[in-house]
């Protein structure tokens, strides 16, 4: 605890995901006082045909 | 905003998903007064072995 | 099935929520071929201090 | 209703998932009084590079 | 891990929720081999005006 | 995009939540290359009787 879910378009590299998870965890620890080993992060990749803004999917633009 | 997540069994066509996203966005705009370009839709596909009703997965029926 | 979750700022009236749920359900039925009685909709209200865009919560703007 | 979502690391067998869904459904029925045919279970598999504890992904350990 | 989310109509007693959490945790441990102290359960209460089946909210029936 | 959901025990102050949202947004921008105004953060408060580890709710410990 806390539990952080990050939903983003697929395509980020493993290096980006590793850094993302590290930096977000630090941000949570420093601002909430949670202990680092309790912070959990989930990444969820979105496909371009499964994500729409304004009624139009990214894959249709 | 609003953010709409639609979870359904895999197997719909791209044409169905495109229409789904358009029509749901219109429904949200007309009933909530949100501006169209702010409506976000996520689609999540479910596999038949990851979905159960009454204790039985679809893939076991 | 499908399962639709609509997350939006608190403050909509009951009349708006009732219409939202009806219209979204129709949109899902017409585009996916799901039978109406199987469509499930969840509404989730967001508070203005629990929602941020660009690093700033709505309650701080 | 109720709707149960179980998020876990990928790699469980179909036999484990089938038993999981059966047993969790029974546990829900016996403790909440819900009727069995109304209990819905979703399984979500997590990848090891999309799950982190303490700022470190499982795939990096 | 695993992480279990149980979404249900508000109104269950504390005793029911306590038993639900215990029994679901046991079901997960016995079928997946997860160690008990790693199983996390979240309960989410739904209001009757925020839940609809077939386009009609429970509060409108 | 990305969309970040942070689920944590209720009780954090408004000041902590404001800082949390700012810092997490920065962490996402610096590691993924997303533009700041596109990063969305949702906070979800958990109650102690709705959160269990090892089959025991926090409110029962």
C-alpha cells in the first residue's frame, strides 16, 4: 500500500518502464510517508484500437 | 472526462469496436453535457477462460 | 456482459444518471449485438480533490 | 453481483484457474447470501515486467 | 499477490464482510498456492443508483 | 494519457494529496516522455474495513 496502476499506450521500452516504476515509487514514498517496500505498481498497456478520445480510436486517426 | 471502460468478450470486429466507441461517446455527451473531445473510452477484451458466471468459466461450458 | 464503468465528476443529477445509463446501454446493444438484459453499467463519482490533470487537482485550480 | 476481479501473475494452469473460480464463487455465496448464478469472476493475468513492489519489477529481480 | 477486488451492493454487515474476506482468501490460497500473507482483498460498495442491468438502475426498479 | 490511479488508505491530508499528484505527474513525464498536460491522476481512498491482507481486514487487527 499504496497501489498504483499506470495505464498507457503500448510501445514504451523496458528501460522506460523500469525507470517509471522507480520514480513513481519514490514520489509516492516522499509525499505519503508510505514505506518503500509496501508500494505496489501495476503497468497496463493499451492498444491503439482500444483507446478513444472524442469518439475516435487512435487507430482510426 | 468522463472516462468509460467497456469490458467484453474478445471477438468483436474492428468495425464493431469503432461504432461502439462512437455511439457510446455520443450517449455520454447528450446525457451529461460533457464536451465530446473530453470523453475517453477504453476497451478491454476478456478471454473465455478468464470470465466466469456462477462459478463456471465460459471456456468450461 | 458487456460491463461498462463510467467514471465522472460528482454533481450530475439522478435524472442525468438515469438517462446516461439508458442511452449507453442502447449504444452497446446496437453496436455489439449483446442482449440488453446482459449489459451492466457501473457509475463511479469522482471528487474534485481526487482528480488531477497536468499535475493539478481540480480542487486546486 | 457480486463482481470479483482476481489479478495475479501469469503462469497458473487452466486447472488452477478453474478451481480458483469455483472456490471463490462458493466463498462469496456462503458469506454474502448472493445466489450462485449471479456471482461473476474476472481473472486478470499480470506480466512480470508490469508488476513492481518497492520500486522494482519482478522481471528485474 | 494475488489481488482480489470484490464489488457488491452496499448493505452487507461488518460480520459478513469479515467472513467474506477470510473465506475468499482461503479459496485463493488453496487453489493457487499463493502464501496467505500475500493475498490482498479490496471491497468496493456500490450504491443502488450507480448500478444498472439492462439499462435500468436498481434504484429505478 | 498516461492514466494513473493511486489507491491508498483514507486519512492523508489535502496537502499530501496535492504533493502526491504533482510529484507522480513529474515522474511520469520524465520517464515516459508524455506531455505534462496529458497526464491524468485519480486518487481512490480505501476504508480500513474494506482492505485486507492475509485474510484479515485492517479494521479487525
